């Protein structure tokens, strides 16, 4: 009964004035530190689409593909560098980070370099084992399911392997895919996008392709979702700071400045995340083969 009431309230929030979403007081008393504890995201850990809510896995989808609508995208890739390497499930402070992958954020106490392109940690082969760079690059997005556009806005964080690369038989890594849409004067938010695993890759890697256009009746809902707090949070690189101080072993790769209080930084960075959904099973995506991208684009142009 109470779940039905909450759902009814959630459905009615759109009728309230802007700014009547989850307010600061509610977040503070809930003990979330200004951030909703039920954050929703999609993970591709282990080559499986996983729905995560509040840090806990709620469901896994065995299909090798999933249809989404991209409602928001960060304008730049983000970077994070951990001196001991990032360990999933362990809250470890990064030594350095950048929201635009160009320069370290102002809040970084000990930047590794003035510019990311001049940093030794961003050089290919600098990671442990010589694979990739020690400074991890990700692209943050906010997505919804095409059969539930008014439902959960989920965060999807794409690693460099899924963000950059070349087209493969009508399927693209994320950035080239968006560039292809832009070249055809099509916004990513107007497209039902299929993301699927590259079965030839030894690590989880996604490729993207257009399935069709969104339902015109969903346009206003999607515009509202794009302006939501959940979408804002999904595309941000959020780094928390407290007065407890950074442990010395966490900054071995950078000189430590003498201060009375050093900031402790906790970054929640996942190889592939998305806003996590409420416990609700979405319809399974159409298992029909991906249409030819050019035919989809041409069809839109005729409308």
C-alpha cells in the first residue's frame, strides 16, 4: 500500500513547481551528505549488464545488448588517478582527478602535473602491468529505458575502451557514435540506442548503434528527465572531502603539502555505471537484429 502511495506521489511531482524535487533538508536528515543514497546505475562488470541501486546489485541481464535513450552526457571525459591503482569495492582516495581531462580540478591538493596531456600518469603503458594509462579515463552519461522513459534516470560510466575507437560493421564506440549522429543532424537524445558487448574484446567493451527514433509523445518527458537532479548527478565527477585528512600512503606519487588539515577524498568511480534503477523490471529489449545505421538515419530525414 505504502509503495503505491509513493509511486503516486512520484508520478505527481512533475506537476509541482521547478525545484520541488529532493530538497537539501531531506537529503541531510536522510544522512546522504547531500546525495541521494538510492543512486541508480548500470554496470558492465564481468561483461554483464547489472542494475545497481545504492551500491547493491539488484538484477542482471543476460542479454548481450540493451536499448537505452541518452538523456544527458558530460561534455568532456573525466580522469582519476590512484597511486596504488583503483580497487573496486574499496573506498580509496584518488591522488589526482580532472572533470574535463585537460587540467586537474582546483580541489586536488597535489596535482600530478599542470596539464593532463603533460602528466606521466596519463601516458599509455603507465598503468600497473603496462596496460593502458595509470590515470583512468571515463565518460559519464545519464540514460533511461525506452519503454519506461519516465522512470529511473540511471548513470552509465563508460571506460576509454568503450568511449573511443573505430566503427565495426555499423556499430561504434561511444564518442564516434555521437559524432556520427551529429554529422547527420540527429541529437542523441532523440534516438533509441542499442549498446552491446564486443564479444571479441578481452575486457568488457560496449559498441553503440541506432535502433530507431523515440516516440514523439515521449519528448516532453525526456526533456524533463534531462533537467532532473538525477541526470545532473549522473554526469558529474563527484569527489567528497572531509577534515579527516588523506592517509600518507594514498599520496606517495605526489609531494605532500604541509597543512593543518588535509582533505580526505573519496571518489565513486566505476568502470561502467549508470543511475541505478528502482526495483522494477523493465521490458526486455527487442531481440531483432540491429538495423543498418544508414537506413535508420535516412528514415528519420524523410519525416
